[in-house]
């Protein structure tokens, strides 16, 4: 069955997938599918976004620009948190063998919020940094800080002491809430940090000796004595709710300014994607005369093994879980065997991690003997699910279905989403652009491309970040007239599904972590024996990619891998260290502009990987 000709907009009002250009691309027979599955998907999309429907949107002014805004969007995240109090004694947070109900977490949030406001003077527009594992205290801190109208600085828990110092000096928080491992790294940096402003420290799950003005979590968070109400706060939709640091192309991380409005819209996009999949699947069953058996009424429970300082875990799991009264299941660290134990014990219905985690669960020896009957979705983001993994999940025991989404910190989470049979119909795609995003493809000169092209994806909408903290130049470069340049090379098929072709950004995507090559190169070049260095990614079966580097040493140098690792230890988090190192005798290949030709290096040095 042939596909209809490509058009520049949708046949109704352009609401489906939010694209300004629905482009076809390479592999059109695979990318464009006329089938009852896709037809049901499209018609359900139209119904859910029609005027007056649950996910209707209209053009509104946002930060001086016209954007698509959901008509039902609440004004800020505090409203969402206050509404969740109605879930009462339902389980909310599970961390290993600890469980906290909504009531218990609300008491903790109120207690911490009053300490921050009454004792530290944290007010609207201030910042509080959080650096720890996925402990329940991370979630308590998040809701307490954001409910005050302050912004949480979600620090990368893998940062070294100097990296933590950079983040704290850049964001200037009033306080740092940190666990034992992070305190060990940052305490030697505190004197230097405090030369640029005061910083109070709150210690979580640690008994180490602390600076004189530091306080213990247990001494300030007293749920049994918590006030009945949160402190009052005045919050605007486009106030900062969070600062998440994303690796920078200049060698320093950039603090992305996430807003209340953007976070709310990401929640609604997640809800839309779930509603779309459920309603479209029911429509397919009805058309085929299939009577769907009544599902066992298992309360929703989502496991998230990825760090809460990323939008995948925070915005795409914590937020919608809280809004829906579900349960979030956390792990101290990733272990597929432990994950299976928790899936069985907590009756987990959804798993959201990076693709390698889904693969390790499916291939673990305990998969067949573990009760995973409640598991309905297995997927996540941070990297593409390979087509073979989509098929493996689809064919796994039980009713589990694959799901994925594509997004960035700069879009507050998901920009596309797809799951279930719709993902299986297009396993090479990341799903369609979500409703309140507009999209376009551009070439290297910034010119908009016509349908049928491959180009850099740009998106516009309320879920695009406000900008980068203290980085007006970087903000202006990335966001032009409201359009954010993702740097990702894509084509959009005639059904509106995005197919990611390549990344324009010079980075390595390792297990869901973005590692910018320039940052690693900057650290390597600090060694006096390095004459030239080019960092690039090479394929890795488990993590997707690993960091690799080709180095030309100065004449007479005996620099080796051991010495390089020792040099990088205090400069970069361990996950950024090159796992493959080549020392070359000849100069690195360059193009006419003098830039290293990394693709040539990759093909020559790692041809079989």
C-alpha cells in the first residue's frame, strides 16, 4: 500500500505531532506506514487535542512570543505538589527497604521548607543546591525548594570536588544539601567557594566531621513537628524551578534554566502520550472485534534507576508519578538482579531507564523466574532503543511493551514519545513531536529545509528552557526567536514520526550521560606532554558509546595510559575518562579549517566497533 504524497502541514488544523513540516525521508516505505495501527494513532491524536478536549491547546504569549500552551495547564509546580496531598496514605517513595507515603513526605517537605525560609531566608528567586544519590531526601528537597518559589540546583552526583566548586560558584545557592560521598568531595573546596559568598551545608546520611555552621538533616527535618501549611510563596509560570547542568561545548557545564511552565507542560506531554497509547490501542481492538480482558487493578508503580539530577528521572518520572498518585521505586545503585527483585516485590508497572538497563533486565538469568506480570512498559530515554531491543521487549513474557522518548534537558524532558504497538510499527523512530512543540529542520546555515530533507531539528514551545544561567552568549546561540536548535540530525516521516540520523553536537552519549568531547580534551590538554588530542565516541555494546581519545605526545615524552588516568582523576568525573587511548606518532588529520577529522580517526582506529 503506497503512502500519500508529503504535505507541508497536517490535513486538519496542524495539531497532529505539532510539526510545521511533515517531512518524508530516506527509507520511505519503512518510515511511512498506512495501516490501521497508524490510522488509529492519528485519529486519536486529533480527538485528544481538539478544542475542549483534555489536551487542547491555544496560542498564548510566553516570554514575549506566541507559543502553543495547553489550555488546562496549572500555573506552577507548587499547585501540583499541593494537589498530591489528597493521595494521603498511598505509598509514594520506595528506596530499597524504606517506604514513605504521600502524607509522610508532605510532612517532611513542610518541615524542610519552613527551615529553609525561617532559618536560612530562602525566598522566591533564590537557589538551593542538592548533591546526593537517589535518596528520598532528594525528593523531599525538590518539593520543599520549588514550593518556596526558589530553584533547586540539581548537581551531578558524579562530579569531582573541582566540578562541584564550579557549579556552586556559578549558581550561587544559599545552601547545599549533600550526602556523605558528595560532602567528602566538596568540603576541601568550601573555603574557596565561600570567598565568593556564604553557603550553608545540610548533611544527609553522613556522620563525618562537618564545617562549624553545617547542620544534620535529622536536626532540621522533623515531620512529627511539621507545620500544618507550607510557607506562602508568590510564583510566576516562567520563574526558574530548577537548574540542571548540561555539558558545555566550551569545556564548562551550562546551567539550563528550567521553568515552572515548562515542567508543567512536560507532565502534560507525558500524560498525553500515555492517554494516546491507551485510547488508540482500545480503538484498534474495537475495530478488530477484540474484547480486551479486564486488567488486574495494579496500582501504578514506576522504577527509575537513573539519577534524579537528570530530566529523565526527575521531569519524566518523578513529576508525573506525583501528579497521578503513583509510586516511585528507587535504587541505591544499578544492579539488574536487584531491579528484578524490586519489580516483583513492589509490583512495578513501568520501568524507565537507559536502553542498556532494559537489555540487562531481559538478559539476566533471573528474568524467567521472576514474577514480572505487573510490568506493562519497559523502556526509557537518554539513548535510542535499538530495533532489536524493541523486538525483544515486544516478544518478552507477559504483557510488557516497549516505550521510548526523545528529548533534552533544554526541552524539560520529552520532545517525542511512542510506545506499545505504535513503537513496534516504527521501531527505528523516536515517535512524533508532542503537541505544544512546533518543529522545523534547518541546514548548517540556519535555512529552513523543505519536506523530504534531512536536517537539524529545531523546536519551539513553552517547554523550551528560558536559557543558560549566566551565559547570554550561549543562550543566544542555542535559542533564536524562541527556536531551540537541538543539534540533532533527523528526518520526519510523513506520519510525523521522528527518525534520528546523527548528532551534530560533538559529544559522546555513554549510558544516557552526555559527555562533551571538548570538556575532556580541555582536561587532557592540561598535561604538559600532550601535543594534540582528539576525543570521540566509539560503540560499546553495554553503554551505547564509550569515550576514546587519540593523542600525539610532545617529543621525548613517555606519557602512557596510567599516567593519563592519574592526571585526569582530580579533573573529571570517572565516567568521562577515556576508556580507549591511542598514542599516535603522526599529526592528527585535519580539515581545511584546521579542525581534527574525528570521523577519519574513528574509522581508522576502531574500524570493527
